[in-house]
């Protein structure tokens, strides 16, 4: 008789003992112990599954979801007409939305956006002197560099960049533009009139 046949017979005998014990209640433990039949582990998984531990601290949704702010630059469409190009930035955790947006506006388009044709009319020397806010209004204070350089079209474009970016990120509060700490009514060497608070119609005469 082959070893394989012996193993099959042994398995059948053992399973028969367990079946009889289940049906009759007869105790075969002593018999099995005296026969010194090894314990069989059928279909044992040799690979131990790793237990996944649940972290004690659950990450809150606010820690995962990052807010997006939008900045307005300039570009040309397929017909070479000037357009306002809306680009997005991810707001760093803990930073003020409007302050971050204005600072990104002053930095100008990044290398990828420049490659895609985006540009700005805001002078590189322009500095943000501060943003103050109360329950009714927001004041954006720039250095006077903001109004220098370029002609009327350039002044108009940079003002609209500022207006669109501010309104997009200001939570519907009234926005006022100051230069060197003073609210302005005119801007640029040609004295373009500005109505405040800022709106899409602020430069209409």
C-alpha cells in the first residue's frame, strides 16, 4: 500500500471518529490520545495576514480639503484680443484668503502660466502695504508704484486685475483702494477717475 493511500485512509478514519462523536456523543479523546494520532490542520493558510491597526487620531476633513483662490492675469485670445485670464492657487492652511490672493497677484504669473501666454500690467515694484478689514469694508493699501508706468490702457488693465481678484476673494464686502495710506479718486499720470468701493464699473466715466 502506498503512503498516499495510507494518508487517505487515516484521514477517513479520523473524520469518521469525529462524525460518530458528533452523532452519538461517544468520547474518542482517550482512544485518539493512545493512538498518538497527530492533529491535522486542514486548509491552513500558511501566510499570516497583517492586522491593520486603526489610528487613534482620525484625520479631520478640514485637514484634507484645501481651499482654492483665483487670480486674474491678462492674455490674448485666438484673435489676439486682450482677455482676463483666471488662474487658481491653493490656499495654504491658516492664511487669509484675500491677502494670499493679492500677494499672488503682485508676484505675477508663474513660469507655466507665462508659457501659456499669461502676463500682468501691475508694475513689479508695487508693494502691498497692508490689508485692513472690519465688518463693513476692506481696505487694500498699495505703494504708489502701482500707478506708475504704462499708459491709460495699462492702468485700466491693472485696475481690472485688482478689482476682479479682490471681488473674487473678499466674501462680498466693500473694497477700497488706498495708495500710500490714502484713498484715491484718480490714478495714473493722466488722472483716470476711480469710483469706490471698487466694482466692475469703477472705471466707467
